[in-house]
C-alpha cells in the first residue's frame, strides 16, 4: 500500500462579476482622491503665485489620467502583484515616494509612519531620565561623560568625571551599560539612588527623573567655559541661556562652543540661541523663496545677550544647517571675537517643512534657501574654519551594521574592511591599508587584536570582532581624549593665548 497523501486545498469565496467591478471602482476612487488632493494642492499653489490655474489644471489633468492608467494596469494585470499584500496601497505609496524624490534635493522626501515618527522624535531632543551620559573605561568602571543643562543630575550635583559605583543598590562592576540604563529608566514619580566616587571619596546621590532636554551640556574649565550643543531642539535656547549665564557668573569671559557633528534642527531654535549672543534686531540669516523674494530673520525679544571676549567654535564636516546659521551669524556680527577651528562644514543652506497626513506619514520638502546675515551662500559651499585641524579618521568613519553574519578573510574586498583597518591603526595595530581591500598584514593585525580581546584569533572580520573594535576605539578615545582631540586642544591653546591664529 502506498504512502498516505494529504492534499490541502485553498478555499476562496466566489466573486461575481459585479462584485469584482465594484472593488475595482473602489480602488480607482481611492487613487482618484489621492490624485485630486495632489492636483488641488499644486493648482492652489500656482494660483496663489499668480499662474493661470486653468492651464496648470489642464496639463495636470492629462498627467493624472496617465498616472491612473499605469496604476490600474499594475494593480489589476501585473503578474507579480499577486505576491504583494495590499497592492493598491503599496503602489500609491511608491508613486508618492517617487514623486517626492529628486537627485538635486536630497532633503525633500516622503516619510513612512516609522520614518515620520523617528524624524519628529529626533527634533524634540527630550526624554524622561536623570540627564547624564556615561562610558566604560579600560578598567571597566563607568564614568560620567556629560551632564545636561537644567537636568535632575545637574541639580543633584553630579559632575563630568564622576565614577558610577552602584545604581539602585546594584554593583555596577557586574552590570553592562545597557543594564545600568535600564535601572535608571525610572518614571517621574520614582527616585534613583546612585553611589558615585569623586576624588577617591564615595557619596550617595538621590535623583528624581524628569523630562530632560539633551542638547546642551556646559562646564566651567580653567580659564574658559566649554559648551557642547548637539542639536537645535525646542528648548535648546532656554538651556543655552542658562549655561552661558552660569559660565559668566563663574567669572569666565571666554568660551569654546562645540558644534561638531551637530546636524541642525529647528531654525527657530537657531534664532533663540543667536539671541543669547547677539543684540536685538541683529540679522541672523536671510531666506529666499521660490519666487526669489528675500526675507531677513532677526534677533527678537525673549533672551538676554551675554557678551564674551572670545568665542572659539569647533566644527567639522558633519556640522550642518542650523549650526551653520549660528556660526555664520556669530562670525559676521562679532568679527574678531569669533575664531573657527576644525573642518569645513557640510553646506546645507536649505529650509524644509513637514506636512503630516492622517495616516501618520509625512512629506518633508524644501521651501527656501537661506543665506548668511550678509547674504553669503552656504548651500553646497559650507563654512571654512579660520584654523584647519583634522582628527584621526577613526572619529568620523562608521562601522557598517550587518543584520546577517559576515566573514571577511584576508585578500578580500569588502566595505567593512576600510573601517576595520582604520580602527586597527587608531588602536596601534600594524594594519597596512585603510581602504576596502583587506590585506594579509591587516589580517595578522586583526588576529593580534582578537587575541588581546580574548576572541578567536583567526584574523577574519566577523560581527563580534567588528563590535569589539568599535567598543575598543570608543574606550581608547575616552581614555586619551585630551591628547587625541587635536581640535579642542588647539582651541584651548588659543583661549590661553599660547597659540596665534
């Protein structure tokens, strides 16, 4: 007797021709609504600008008919459409995304629900917490590297350089950084008990979490104030005013303003922060709209300008947008008081706005180009520093994040080979290249690194080794920052008058 076979049939309800036609009409109506919205938006825009609405509407109508024909064909007759769930929505999303894409403007694009949410969150600059950043040093101790302005941690007296000994009674020497973050992820009605060590003495600090803005961190150093501004969020102006006043109250008249890797944010925040330095009615930047009309944006009321004898600005190739607005405004309005150190900035001189839709998606598009307070173009050009100083390439190159397991042997070409070899050289290993060719010599250097880290010393690039390299490079930088941060070192030399510009 043969083997028993089990046959599974897929049962589907039969649809009559009139039902099928009704579904097709419903999909067409859905598409027509989207097209109509786009058409009316475009027509309204051009009419508002004085263009003949009938001509625009007629041309757009013919294009919309063509677009609807393509949509109908793909939605109903495309063979591989059978494999796509919710095909009609997918086609519409792709059509809108393609419509927003332009090689000449990478800052205009259609955002999915997830992308729109992430973009909005990145601009908020706030979270519920105690307001610190920390890292693990070579001895396995956790060190506070930043305390955010007006945060619970700052108010509780935590300082940069404090060692975190225990959190909520848990010994940090037995915890990962992620586990410490989880222990500190309390609600606003709870209190964190933290034991820190400072100058060899331990003390217990009670900190109650709150909503924290994580964009401004400031410190009073020997002979100057040091302010790190990581982005331009809603409350950055308030925190900047507080930080600058605290530095002035401490008797310091010179500051280092660190804008490295600050990709921008709200232009309104740039105006707020400019107002902390510049008097009322000072021009901060100019904008030019599609018609060529220029608008001047000036310092308004709400903030009190705080004067400094010297402002040294740190910037690099990732300093962009609102950061460039602030740099150009300070440079052009304060003259010799401002010295710029680092690398030429990114050169993003355009302004965007976001249009949210009811389904959570959003369209971000460019509305204007902005120019410096004196009308200088920044877009595509950037701002050149007064003193060019570069950091080791390991500080600017990122390690690719692979979801699948990788294995790159010697004498292979791979994207990940470049950062791996750069990190090896940064850490003092004898990698002989810094491109995407993974050489025999670099493989031997990697094997030595693996031995030092307690990993399998096979000289092969894999996920575990790549992660270990990133962690080791981070620890090395934090442990030797004073020596390795040549840009900040140059700024301190200028502040103290030991180096001429």
